[in-house]
């Protein structure tokens, strides 16, 4: 009996650990990407991230050996479109918003997934706590004028596509396995790389930014999306959505460490509430997979 419980605990903790590593990686990559904006802009960074990230993912997963069932093609297409749109809009938002604020706005997508996937009263407690933290995290009230409307709209749009990414990433990963992230990234690159090339031009040919661009691709695409596509089918949607509330906290720390972006004391307390919500969701996790909650 104890061995069975121990096995279930291990199988639950593993995807959670994978997601935490993915979050640390993607926020570190976001800080590095924002530091490159003066050289190639947000559109150029999107192109470099998707282009190099797709190459790395293809080397890792070799998706040309995969077999695509007819029923898996549409979810995979939507997953790839959501992945690219999420990246593009998020980088556009970073042009005018601090990293922590942009991620907090983007987090509305996973939060909606958590709310609509909740079944028990305790699940709503963690969601409410996360919402409360987000309310105080954002510069509302007299400071609202400091939020750029276009940047905020882009961040919210990225959040909407993040929700789509969660749902169809589960479907694609469940049908095709981890290799589906490489195909999804290829779909995103085919759509958005030409846009970035058109908007950025010859600046993308600057060889001096190549090492940094490769690092962004690894930290922001290859590593986190590989880990997420492995973890998504193994945890409940409500737990994934609420666990993602750690993203604003990690983004705020990353912005402070690498970009000299600082939050107020009230916003740091809000981050503590968000972290508490994530911990609560983790402690009350159930072993039912995401698919059971979305069927």
C-alpha cells in the first residue's frame, strides 16, 4: 500500500518539477531576449527564437519519424499557431511593460483554464488567492496610467493564446508524444518567422547576436516547451493553470536581477499570495490527467 502511494506521489511530483524548471528557463530567456530588443526588436527576437528553437527541437525529437493520425492534425496545427502567437504578442508587450507585469497579465490565460477546470471548493480557494495576488501585483488605481494600453493588450492576447496552448498542447502531446512540440514549433516558425524577417530586415544577419539568440532559443523554446509537453498530459488542468501563477513571481525576480526592473512592496506581497496559491494547488493535487478534466 505504501509503495503504491509512494509511486503515485513520485509520478505527480515529476511533472511539477519539470514545469518549475521550464518556468525558470523561460523567464531567464525572456530577460535575455528583452536585452536584445535594441539590436533586433521584438519581432526579430521572435524570429530568432522560433527559428533556432525549431532547429534544436528537430535535432532532439526527430519528428520526421512520427506518424500523424488524421484526428491529431488539427489539434497540432492549433497548438503550433497558439505557440507562435503567444511568443509574438508577449515580446511586443515587453517593449513597453516590465517583465513581471507583462507575465502577470499574460497569466490570465492559464488562470481562466484553472477556473473553468475546477471542480472542488478548495480549487476555487487557490484560484481566488491567485486572483487577489494579481490584483495587487498590477499597478491599478492611480498608477494605472503608467501601463501602456497597447502593451497590456498584447500581454492579454498572449494570455488568451497561452490558454489555447495549454488545452491543445495536452491533446497534441497525448496523441503524438513529446515530439509534437517540434512540429508545433515548426508551424509557429513557418507563420511568424517571415513576419519578423519582413519587419526587422538585415539586422537579423548580425553575427554578434548569434550566441545570445541561440541562448534565447534554448532557454525560451527548446528546453521549456520540451518539458511542458511531457508534463501536460500527466497533471490536472486546474493544477497546471494555478501552478503557472508562479510565472509572475519568477518574471519579477528575473526582471530585477537581469533588467534592473523593481516592484513595490505591495507588489512583492502580492507575489507571495500567488506563490501560496501555487503551493496550495500542488498540495491538493489529484492524479487524474488533464484530459479527464477537458473531456
